[in-house]
C-alpha cells in the first residue's frame, strides 16, 4: 500500500513539476514579447479566467458545447457498431456502405462542415460533425472485434444451435469490448476537436467555438487562451471519465 501511495505521490509531483516548467516558459516568452495582443502572460489569462468563470453564461456555453459533442459521439459509436454488425452479416450492405465510410475517412473535416452548413442549422452542425468523425472509428474497431472473435466458439455455438442473441452476448461481446474501448477513447478526442471546429465555423449560440471566433475577431487574446485551456482541460477530463465508466460497465 505504501509503495502504491508513493508512486501516486511521485506521479503527482512530476505532473506539477512539468506544469510549473511550462508555465515558466510561457511567462518568460510573454515578458520577451511584452504585448498582450500577441501573447498574454499566465497572470493575465488567469485573471480573465476568474472573471469569466463567475458568470452564469460561461457555464451555459461550456455545458452546451459538451452536450453537443457527447451527443455526436454517442450517436457515432452506436451507429458505427450497428453498421459493423449489419455489414458483417450482409455482403450487399458491406458493398453499399464501405465506400461511404472510406469517403468519410478521407475527406477533411472542414469540407464536411462547409457542405453541411448548406443543409443543417448551426446549432446541430457540431453534433453532426462529431457523429461523422466518430462513425468510421467505431465501425473499424467493431469490425476488427467481430472478425477476431474465436472461430471455434462460433462453430461450437452453431453445432449446438445456440440462439443468435446468446452468441452475440456470450461470444461476440467479450471480443468486441477491448476494441470498442479503444474506439471510444480515440473517438471522443476526434468528436471533441471536430465539434469545437464546427462551432468556430458555424458560430451557434452558446458555444465554446463561437467564443473563440468572437475573441479572434475582437482581438481578445486572453479570451482565446482561456477558452483554449477550457477545451484542453475538458478533453482530458472527459477521456478519463469515459475510460472509468466504460471499464466499469464492460467488466
């Protein structure tokens, strides 16, 4: 137990030391530039953060962006898994939808955002873009999990005429779990980055991306730093929470 506590304490100390190092680098660079418009100091950004965090609108904006991204992420995971199952069972469905997934993988996210703006309202665009970025990742990982399922177990299930739903629950699902966990980890990062990018371009009401765009237009550099830090912090926290929840749910 003492060894575990010592390792955790050492890990925390290392993290604090690294954070302090980069804060010092940031501070020195800010002093060298000596222009808030180009590079505000950590103190100036901290003061602006404290001013924003006490405003109710800050939390509305943050939660709204979170909900959009999480909705797109969840939708992408569910649809990706469903498509993997359907395409595994039907060669026709595979032939029809595999070009679509390859096209989604190859097309830059900015192209999708610009195209989708023609058909989708700005408020729903981040959800759609997040969904679109997660879909191929979820599909590819779920397909790998299905294909790597123990063939001998499947043959045994066929011999004993095990019901289809039991085959999926007892044989396919254990094989799928690690692949879906990997897809969720990668997909969440993609959903978060693409969703915020869509908000920057579409500028919906109450969105972190809209605040970034507004700060850029009005040359409010400390605000750009504040919202960027919020994005990075939430991305790290979301990934850790998701991993814990998925590991508990899949165990």
